[in-house]
C-alpha cells in the first residue's frame, strides 16, 4: 500500500490540470496514438485481459461487454458515457471531469476505436454545472487540435463527442433510462432483452460505460493490462462467479468523518483502513455504528464488519448488495438508524420513476411506514411489514424492469436485520422524531 502511486488522480492537484497543453506535457493522448495503431479487437483483448470491471456499480467486465456488439454491424454504433453519478454520497466522477477532463476524453476515444464507433455522448448530471463546463472546454480544445472530428490525430478514424445534460433524475443512472433520456423521452428504463449492445441509443448497438471505467481504459492502454492486474484482489477460488477485483479504485469517504475526501487506492482496502487512514477517523471522538460501502442502495455494514475488504466480492459477504460506487458513508453511534433508514426510503420514494407497480407502491409504502414510526405511532409488526414489502419488489424477485427497486429495498431488509433491537426500542418508547415530515412530503 505504501508503494502505491495514484494514476487516475495523479494530475488533479496541478493548477492547470484541465488544460490540453498540460495534459499533453504529461504524456496525454499517447495512449490513444498507441490504440489507433492497434486493431480494434486487440484493444478489446487488452482491456479484457486486464480484468477491468465497470466502476459504475454493477461491476460487469468491461472488455467482455464490448464483445456483445453484433459482429460486422454496418453502424452506426454509439458509446454512451454515464456521467449522471446520482447515487448519494458519490462524487468521484465529478472530480475526474472537473480536474482531468482530457483523461476521460482519451478513454472515450480509445473505447470508440475499439468498438468501431464514430459517435459518443456524455450524459452529465444536471447539477454538475462545473463538470459540464470543464468537459465542454476540453472537447472544444480537442476539435481545435485535431484530436476529435475527422482524421483523429491524422488517422483514418473519425470521432464526434457530444455533451448532454440530464434532467436531475436518479433513474437516469440506469443505462436504458439514460438512453431514453438521451433520445428526449421520459427516462423510463426499457424491458430487456434486447440489451443496449444489440439495440440501444436510437435503436442502434450501444455500449454504456461509466466515467471512471473509461479513465481506467486510458491507463490500461498506456501502462498495459498486466500493470492493471498487478493490484487488487484475485478471484475467490470458492466462488466461480467472482471475476476478481483488479486495478485502482476511487473511494469516496463522507458522513461522520473528520476528513471527507476522494482517494485512489488498490481494490480491496478495508472500510476500517479507509476511515482511519484516509477519512481522519470518526468525528467528535465518536465510534462508527454503521457504514454504507458504496451508495445507500448497497445497505449497511455494522461496526463489527468494518474489516470487510471493499472489493466487488467483499460487501456481499456481510449482507450488502455489493460494492456499488464505493461511496463510503460513515454513521456515528449517536445517530438513529430509524432516521437514517427513513431518509433512504424518502429518497427512493421520490426517485422511483413509477413505471413498475411494485417499485412505485413499495417505495411509497416503506416511506409512509417509517414516517409513522418516526412520528411515534409505530408498532412492532411494522418491522415485519417493512421486510415483507421490501422482499416483494425488485429484479431479484423478478417483479420490476430495472434495479432501482432492489436498491430501495436492500437497505430496508439489511438495516432491520442488523439493527432490529434499535428499531424495536425506538417503537416501544413511543419516541417522536425532532422533525417529523408529513406523509407524502419529499
């Protein structure tokens, strides 16, 4: 760990890091030149062999995803870049776009060459005004210097990159919801199949990749797949579905810590190390009661589970949905888990697109029940009712189109299982929240 040197964040502290001249002085776009001298299939194989898995939450192998495109398709083929980043407490993509936008653009260009795409769209979260402006300035520099447009860097490869601002909806982080929004429609996720690689944006083959994933692609082409695979966690030999957790990862640390920040570390650091060595420890001299490993949709780790490795496999071993976005949020021992869970339920009730009945009604009812508990009118049977509702919604039970429902239900099931005695004591005491919120309010 002591010998690890950041690569994704290596340039962010330079005062002129977003500028093209600064980026090129640090070797920028040399990886793209290398990729353009390779056959597209060789670029794909390099990424496949690196073991890179998507950094957006699902952790699907990136190179394998690229191979799902139809062979010898006449085109067009599109790359959609997911820069929506609407998972609570996640801010690593924002840093990459604002501080080193050309790293992302180089990764996009390499990916487009690999998948034989001449058109990419960057879907940027509406609230990220600074990110949007930084990316647009970088794109303009690239067009002015022959890096985008016709004959990229003097080659026979052409590429256009367009920015698209979202409309501030969590559901746009789901790839087919993002595609619908890009097409100017309401962001309702699509039924799959067909998957986007077969029929995506404008009903053409489309690859959707996350910002951090594409920045990793740039580093892999520059340093090699073996370099990427030299760090992280190899596959669990007892789990045939584990593809390993290789490479560097951007971890966000926020909540009740002394030093909220974003750090780059090899995959597999524990939550305890992250909090104590990089987050400055829990604030006000308190202890951690719970930790969210990667966005609230992943659920909670208890204080006794802080030595869990934060790789793609680790959080699942302690009852979490997964690593998610690696946005670690610390909750101290003076904070009520009832209030925390209510905030989670309120968020998902507001962000459900309403297309699927189990999600639309389930998130609303979980919010109402927890609101009643906080108002001092809860009953012990409400806990079992919450778990029943949560267990009856989502892709995992097979009742909804996208995974938002699972993300809404998982923290409910997870928190009540791990902190049930706290919920029971809260209900038995008839305690009322300091700030009860009227049912239906968001």
